[in-house]
C-alpha cells in the first residue's frame, strides 16, 4: 500500500468506526457532484452487465435511475430497474417501498401489500415504517403491540425520550419491558433536550489520523509532522491532511471524498452520559409515596463518559440512560432490522431497569444482567434473567405488592 493509499484508508476506516457516519453515508455517489440522467443511464447500463457481486457495490445508482423514471411517469422502466436492483439487494427497504407503490398503481395489490408489510416489519427508520403503514391503509400505531401482562401495578418505571428518538421503537420497547419484567412502564409526555454535543467526531478522527500518519510515515515531508510538532486547530489539521494527500498524488475524487466526509462530521458527535443523567435527575424527581421506582432515559444519540469511549447505558440511583445509537443497522453497516434493534435495546433497558431496582451486575453467562462490551456480546446474551437474578426481581415484586396492600 503506497503512502497516499494508506491515508485514504485511514480516512474511511476511522470515519466508519468512530463517527456517526457509516461507510454507506460516505459513498461517492452521495457526496459527489450531480450526475446527468444520460451519464447515470450509461453507468447503470454498465452495472447491469456486471457480475452480481460487482454490481451490488453500485446498486444505489440503479435505484436512483429507477426513481427518475418513476418521477417521469415511466412506470414500466422504473419497475424493471427496481425489480432488478431488489433481486440482488432485497434489504433496500426504500426501494421495496417505491417498487410496491408502483406495483399497486399498476394493479398488483397483492404483491404490493406483501412488500408494504415487509417494510413495516423491518424498517428502523420511523418515517419509512409510518409511510408503509399508511400505504397499507392503517393509521400509524405507537401502542407497543399486544396488551402486556403487568403482574405488579405498584411498581412503575418511566421511560423518558431524550432528543429525537424513534417513537414507534419506544412504544414497542415499553410493551416488551412490561412483558419481560412484570413491572408497569409508562412513557413520559416530557422529553429532554440533550443540548449541544460534548465532543465532535471530526476532532477525534483528525487527531487519530495524524497520529497514525506520524507512526506509519515519519518522513512524509509535510511541514509540521516532525519532532512531535503539528497542527493543533481543527482547520490546521484538515489542511495538514489535504497537503499530505496532494503531495502524494491523491486523485481529485479522493480529496473530494475526504472533504465531503469531514463536512458531514462537522456537527456530529457524542453526548456525555453523565450530563444526560444529571439532566434527568434535575427534571424528574421521585415523588414521596409514589409507585415510580425510577426514570429511564432513552436516546438515539451516541453517548460516552470520562472512563468509556462509548456506552450503551449509564445508571445512577434512580435514573438511567440507554442509547441505541450503536445498536442500529446504520452504525453497524448491516441491513435494517427493527426486531433486532428492539431486542438489543430491550436487553440494555432490562439491565438498566434492574440496576434502578438495586439488582447488581451478574456474572452468569447469557444473563441479561451480564456485562457486554459491544453488539456481538449483546447479541449473544438472552433477554432473560438467570435464576439468581429472577429470584431477586421476584422478591422485589412480592415485597412491593405486600407494601401496597398493607
């Protein structure tokens, strides 16, 4: 790998792993200049002749051209492209939705309904799920599904939205928490504004890139990269990397990708979970003689604290925060799957709820109260408490019931 290739590799690997932008969000077609319909058509014609594994890398161009034909009223051309594209990437749920709309418009309501239902079942994007539900002819639902069986009415945990979150997911989470724990959960009508981010991805990424460049390329010849010196401001770091890329013959498109990716990251970052916890504690007090045992904040934002580069959750005495940011398909660069996202969030929310009730971390393999360091371990453990933790929860539920009846 030559010097320029190495720095380009740093750009995209670091963005993918540290920031709030997946590789998909940095793909060239989304941050490259507009392309004419004629040029796009030529590009798609070439894609259609390629092997499936190669064509899949550029599948978004096929859907883009299909979108153009659909807007122009050329339904059959659009449908042919949507069908071809979905034939090699069935997980493009926006493509599924648009194809289904055209199918229904052209008389195939059965297949259209099947696709609308598939989108509704798997979409993590709330707007996409709502649109699919509306097109099915039903009113958007946020009731969390079936009526849960709450075994203890005298204990309650309140879910608090933090920032802009998926309301459909939150409602489904409430229902699943009640079914799993037997505790009553409610959703607060008040949300918490997390305010401004506490640290920006772009600063983390630029600093790490320059550190790696110095380790790998100590004699790059770019001013300011020797003897530990170097740019200290964000603008200075960006110019430093740009000069390096230009010096080593970076292709203009690579430079454009770098600038576009950095621009995407300028306003994105992480929130300090300790500060969010303090916001919850200040806003939501535990009333005396109240069945409320705690407040559980739920956010789609990425969180960290002084000791951890990222967190799934953080708990205090009566308040906790859960983030599903790193559980999403967008972050993990996998196909959208809301049931999987719900299960991941549920595991962390059960864990945080038990902390609020005084049940400690568990050392049993597979117990939902066991520690997890990432999504792989999160997926490995179950949504169930081990026998020891179940006994502790059952004792708390029985004690609460007896106190309520006293």
